[in-house]
C-alpha cells in the first residue's frame, strides 16, 4: 500500500469466464483493457467494452458528478481520444479504473462492465491492454489468426511485436504504451491447426464490439456540466 500512490495512479482490467455447460462466456472489463472471443469456424468475434470518457453513457455520468472531459481527434490517427479531469490538472485517459482515487469523486468508477455471449465450439480468447488494441482493432486480430498460426512464433508474441512496431512508426520511436496479451484457445487442439479451421469467408463480421470510439459522434473540445446544461 505504501509503494503506490493510489490517488494519482491506477489500473485497468479485462477478464473472461468460460461456462462450458451453459455454452456461455462472460467478458468483463474495467477501463481500457479488452477481452475478445473469436469463433474460429464462423470468422466472427465478440468483445468487451473499452471505457472512454467520450462514450455517451460514460460522459453523462462524469458530467453529472462535476467532472469535465477533453475530446480530440489527432490528425495523424483515425481515433478519438479523451481525458477526464477533476479540479486538478491530472487527466485520466479512461472513464473507469481501479485506483485513481482523486478522480472517483468526478464520475470515474471501478465498476466493471460484464457481457455474456455464446461460447463458440471452436473458440479463441484474447485478453489485452490498451497498448495492444490501440493500433490493432479486433477484426485485424481475427484476420491475423490463420497467418500467424502457420508460423513458429507464438500468436501472443506476434501480436505484441506488431503492436510495438505500429507504436514506433506512429510515435517516431518516442513512446510506446505498455502492451500485454494473453491467448487461450479451449476449442482448438493446437494453434497450428487454426489455419485449417478458419472460415474462408470474407471480412469478419462484428457480433458485439461496443468500443467507445464507435459510440461517439460528437464534436471535439472540452465538455463540462455547464456545457451539457446549455445543450
């Protein structure tokens, strides 16, 4: 407890719970980590939410608690970025987290969001930090499965390496976020057989991917409770 400043530091989490006898998998997340489950046969996937302040529901909770939000769209990247602010200059890049106690009075919560989705017969689960999914969208991860499965490199290592390269290219080698990846394939005998079992159909379809970027269509700028009341 003494080694960490919980007021101005925190963590995100993603988890998956398999319930084979009910053919269900529970995907949970708090913050900007993400849990994915792929249907290897159908070429589809489901994903937990990434909690960003510019998501409509997250935004409403933060503004109602007296917090403010800054939203921007970097010119060099096709993404939406946002931070939550209280009374200090400390800005948090996610709307839910463990720790970050100085933001808990401004709408940032430690409550995880849980979704239950069907457990595919041939399933592959991937859990990763935001550093992984910042430049690798879930459809890209799914598309990479058969290609990487033919290589000797582990799939998790290949994903981390690809994410690191994209961070380096985008940030000119000046910054790379932490990148973590955990892979589990309970419905596949071995990763080497993934290529044989992958569906030859076209681009992967989305079963559930409620990422914050997909749920925001508003303008960039600063949002506060007074701004909301003026709408």
